[in-house]
């Protein structure tokens, strides 16, 4: 029997990078998966794709209506993974950029959690795994809105964990370091000389390499699984040793 046989999973940001790998692994391990994304055309085969902007409540409501219909109730496991970045400090950041980062990373996580919880509480169990970042734990240059938003995701993770621990809900977050996803490719391309920038990113890694998206996704699957039955409210760091330095 596979680890997630019969489990119903909803992954946001499932069309690329870490969320794509989460979706693929959940499917491989027996789950039914709904993957939500702004661009749902590139989800792993076998997932049910839903186009949704998680920062928009109507989209989230529609997404969870689909989950109720397809799953005959709702999701047992929610991975709040969709997120966007920014590469500005407080002086450079505009209010529009700040608000957009918070709308996706924080409001989106809040909304999906809000719509997932009633079913989980009704059945007396449920697991939420949020994708935060080491940027929410330490100060990093040029990540003002991004770091603040991921710090908020970590705080919300802990609040949800203690609020409903006795009702069978577990809520944890993963805190990746730098992951070699399409996101990092885009950031490097925007920054110009991407080979030099990549070499700088790699140079700050104790392991001398970036994480592969699948390495991060595997940590999320652990937290979602019954192997983590006594784990809630935690920040699971997958950073190849950055924070240890
Ligand atoms: P990615 O850009 O490859 O994938 C993110 C996916 O989220 C994309 O498919 C995108 O379309 C989707 N998305 C973005 N905004 C959305 C919205 N409003 N509604 C629905 N879907 C939306 O990036 P990734 O590296 O796989 O990042 C996934 C998560 O990991 C993010 O939350 C990110 O903050 C976090 N993270 C990434 C890194 C890294 O180095 N790549 C490090 C730490 C944390």
C-alpha cells in the first residue's frame, strides 16, 4: 500500500518547480491530486488542473467547490505552495509590489486555509503544509516584501497549528533555501549576467549547489504523511546548511 493511497490532496502553484514535484510525488504515492495554478496547463499528468489566482477570494471559493465535488467532501491535505518573489529593499519597493507579494504569499495562504479547514474539522483530521522560506527566518539583502511575507506565513503556520491541534489538524511549513526552480532561472535572467549571479548563489551554499525542487517536495510529503503524526507548528528547514553557517 502506498503512503498516500486514498488521500485527497490540493496543491497550489502546482504548475512549476516545487509544487510540480509535490504533485508528481503525491500522485506516484497513490493520492488523488487537484493542482491549482495561474497557468494550469503544465501540471503533471494525472492531476486535476484548476486555474485559480489564490489571492482572489472568488477563485479560491471556486477551487474548493471543485475540490468538494471531485473529492466528495474536500481535501485531506492542503499544500499552500504558490508564491511570488521580489528583489527590492524597503527604499526601492513600491506599495504596489509590496501589496502584490503579500496578496499572493500571505492572503493566498490565509484564503486557502480558510476554505480547506471546515471539511478537515468536520472529518476530524487534516494536514496543511505551507511553503515559507529561510527568507522568513533571517535577513537577506533585497528581499524586503518577500522576507516579511514569508515571516508572516511562518507565524500563521504556528497560529493555525495551536488553534486546532486538539481537533486533529496539523499545520507545518517548509523553509527552503535556494532552489533551482524556474523561479530562480527567471530571477537570474532579470538580473542580467546570469552565469555570474548563479555562481554567487552557489558560492553561499555550504554544499556547493542549489537544492533541486524534488528535494524540497520530499520534505513536504514527509510533513503531510502519517510519519509526521506528532509534528505540528514546525519550520522544516531544507537549505543545505545555509542557516547552520
Ligand atoms: P515557481 O515560480 O517555479 O512556481 C510557482 C508556481 O506558483 C508557478 O507555477 C506560478 O504560476 C504559481 N503561482 C504564482 N502566483 C500564483 C497565484 N497568485 N495563484 C496561483 N498560482 C500562482 O517557483 P518555486 O521556486 O517552485 O516556488 C514555490 C514556492 O517555494 C513559493 O512559495 C516560493 O516562495 C517558495 N520558495 C522558493 C525558493 C526558491 O529558491 N525557488 C526558496 C524558498 C521558497
